[in-house]
């Protein structure tokens, strides 16, 4: 199968398809909405395929596709909110997610961290997820989001600081009000 | 040296963005500075929590699943047709292409060991052997392998460069008074000018930290880190073999 699609579409198509799970994870971490993340990935893949001639270096395929998806996501935000100053939005918008509450077991930790990440301002959320989830270098992230490296570093720093505070508070809350223990 | 390290620097350290010298300096400081070590630890655990949180993002359940079976059948039909067409019309083209691809993927092997090289064809004249264990048979194998490669190159009249890189417990091979092969190694070095022995400074620092005195054989040179040395050499087109 992959052999044939390689011959028909060239190796780049296979490379793009292989990046689908990566894109989906990032998209989900950005918007915390599975259906929307799916749409974003689909759109980014279609756009990447249409613009494949613009890719200069195949080694940077992943970063290039993520940067296309970033544009799709910003377009989506512009369309949804009725103003277009996305730059201002980057530092302000927090999603309406609830504050993370009790974290104790694995599922709860996951839910808790996701809620905390969702509460980060958009710009910080993007930088944090790109660095932590996909281990992009700072320079790569700067290229993908089209911002200076200094901004990447400061956003990352702020994002991690507030993430830590949120999670610490959640843990403290949990310690302060012991939930009902189930007695077998 | 005791200046407070900023959060940004610490983040860069955790993300591997510092250069080798800076990150080594910081690593050294971490051993003595407990609060700093705690900060790094907290950062790392935060990072792994974020990774855990998105390791398995939920799959979207749109209306797509309803259409899928039929689409799959169509896809299979189309695929079948394509295979047929490809088989009928492009047999020769396909054959030559396929053998090309297979040739590109085949991993090079040097003297029975799996070799790694960034270029398509492993360079037989620039090889590094990586030793990370103190097991006698592994040490023996590394030396035998090195001698075999060098002799072979000599017979064929090639100028070969060979580096033996040791880290972790493999470093015992290069410690004066510990190495069981010191005499043989000295002989080898005398015979082959292009043979180098490289030890990992980080490992030495660790051993020293544990209270062991590490003295290297005079023929050995120390590199900042074994991994750094390996990566640099790979980028320069060397072939890597793990013994």
C-alpha cells in the first residue's frame, strides 16, 4: 500500500500522512475539542498538500505542517470571534474551562493538567504544547508561530509558572478538603 | 558563579537549548545546589505531566463512522484497480524503483556489527566504536574489532581513522590501574597512528563524585561528553558502531 502511494504521490505524501497523529495531538492541546481538532488537522493536511511546492527542506516537514495548522487555527478564531486582532487575543483569551479540581489518580491528573493548560492564554498554550509535546527547539517554535525567540522564551516561562501555580493550588485544595472515602 | 539562575535559563536547560559548555556548568552546579536541583526536578515533572496529559488525546466521534464502511469498499476497489494498472503497465519501472529503494534502506554492517551512518553508504575509513559496559567479553570484542578493522585497512592501503569511545562502565577500559588490556592498547596505539581513545568527562566526573579516583591511561583523551562526541562525529560523516 505505502509502496504504491509512494510511487503515485511521491514520498512527501506518506510523510504528511505520518504526521497526522502529531498534528492531532497539538491541535487537541490547543483547542481541547476533538471534533474541531480533527477539522483543523484535515484542513492543514489539505493545505499542506496543495502547497507542497513551497516546502523547501523536507527535513522540516513537521514544523512546516504545524505552522500551516497554526494559520488554520488563527483563521478559525478570526471567523468565530467577530474581531480580527488575533495578536491581542494571544495574550488575553483564556478558554472557559473550569478550574482544575481534585487530582489524584491517573485519569484525574490528565483531566486536571488538560484543564490547567486550557486556561492558559492562547499564545502561551501554543508555545508550551509545541515545546513539551513535540520537543520543537525554541527557534523552530519561533518559526512556526512567526514570533521572536525571546517571546517564545518568555511565554514558555510564564506558561510553566502559571501551570505550576494552578496545579499546586489544585493539589492543596485536595489536601485541605479530604473527599469522602469510600469504605468497602 | 553563585548568581541566581533565571527561570528562562533553567527552562532552556531542561529543553536542551543551552550549548554544551553552559549545560555542563549547570549540571555541575546541580550536584551541590539542592534548591536548584529541586527547581529542575519540578520543571521536569511538570513537563512529563503535560506529556502524559496529551499522550492519548480523545478521538473525535463525528458522523464519519457511518460512511466509513462503504467508503472503505470503494477505496479497496480503487486500490485494487491501481495495483492492477501498476502491475500491467509499469512492471519494469516498478522493479527498478523497488530495488533502488531496498538498496537505500539496507543497514550497513561492519564486521558483523550493526553500523549507523547519516549518509547512505557507511564510510569504512572513519569509524567509531562505542563501549558502555565493563563486561570482559565486550571489552575484548571492542579491541578485537578495532584491530581487525585497522589491519584490514592497512592491507588494502587505506588511511583509516578509528576512535574508541567509552562511557559509563566502559570507561574502565581506559583507566590506569584498572584496565585489563593496558599493554595491548599501548601496543595498538604504537602501531596505528590514527587510533584514538576517547573517554567521557561526564562519566569521570560521576565516578569522582562517588569517591573513586579516575586516572586515565596516557594514550587516552577526554571529551566533554561521549554522546556529544558521537553526534559531532556522525555529523562529520563518521560511521558509528556500538560494541
